[in-house]
C-alpha cells in the first residue's frame, strides 16, 4: 500500500515539475495522466476530455521543448 502511494506521489511530482519547466517528458506525463483520468467516470471523463481537446486545439505541444 505504501509503495502504491509513494509511486503515485512521485508520478504527480514528476508530472508537475515537467510541466512547470516545460520539458517534453512533462508533456507526455501530463497526457498519460489525462488518459488515466479519462477512466474516472463520470467527472474525470469530462475534465479529461475537455483538457485533451484544449491541448489539441491550441497546439500546446509546441511550448514543450
């Protein structure tokens, strides 16, 4: 149980850090997190869908080097 909690915490920390410093791996972790959130029915699905659509529409990928 502790390993699961620490693993999730590390994943969230790395995702947040990667997004803040705008690294390509941060972008991919963010997309992975959104696809995992997509499985959290119903509210997670709505939030994830809206955010993924926003990322695609505004080409957010170009800001991550």
